[in-house]
């Protein structure tokens, strides 16, 4: 196995630091921040936009996997960058929405409530691992460490896909029961 270079160690440390800060910020945003009162209707549409961005990210991830499996490397690169951009746009919209609106309460009862919280908690838990994995996978590709990239991408793919798909599921469950 190849040794990790000093440059890689610095990059991986930065990825972990960014990931921890991002997660801490999101916890504060959702569970501490109460939002600001606003009369703008624009915020009403952001959850649907976020679900669409998550769905487009999931689609791009799957198409990116298909592209690399059929040896279409340039298409794979374009699709993975596209997935990353959709996920980034989702995160920006998510922050804007929750900064203005605060937490969204789930009002469903019974089995649907158990299902919702199972999906939500697993979504949050997987996100904690997915973000640093996504950033590491991109770093390894950008630095042309393709063998390492391929190994970690096998783990990153299902995590990223799960986060994207469950993000859409959470939206629809909230929409139906809020």
C-alpha cells in the first residue's frame, strides 16, 4: 500500500475540518436557530426546489456510475461534477430556507411517524460520513490517484445516493404530513 504524502495528510485534515464545521453549523441551524419572521412567499418553494436538486443529484450520480462502467471517463467526470453542483445548490438553498424558517415539524402519527424518523435519522447519520467521503473522492480524482479514488468511490457512491434519495423521501413525507 502506498504511503500517504504530507500533501494528502493536509488535504484530508482540511476535508475533515470542513466536514465537522459544516455538520456543526447545520445542527445549530436546524436545532438552535429559530428562523426569522418573513412574509415572503419565496421560502414556500425552496423545499420543492431542494427535493428536485436532490433528485437531480441522485440521477447524475447513477448516470456517472454508468458512464465510468462503460469507460466514458469524460462523461463520468462531467456527471459527477454536475451531481456535486446539484448537491451544493441543495445545501445553499437548504441553509437559506432553514435560516429563514427554522425547523419544520413533522405532524404524521403512527407508523408513518416511525418511518419518517427512521429515514430522517439515518439520512443525517449517513450525511455525516458522506460529506467527507465525497470531498475525499473528488480530491483523489483531482490529484490523479485513480486507484485510491476507485476504492473509496465504491463506498462513497451508495452513501451519496442514499443521502440524495432519502432527502427526496423526507420532502414528500413532510409535504404529506405537515
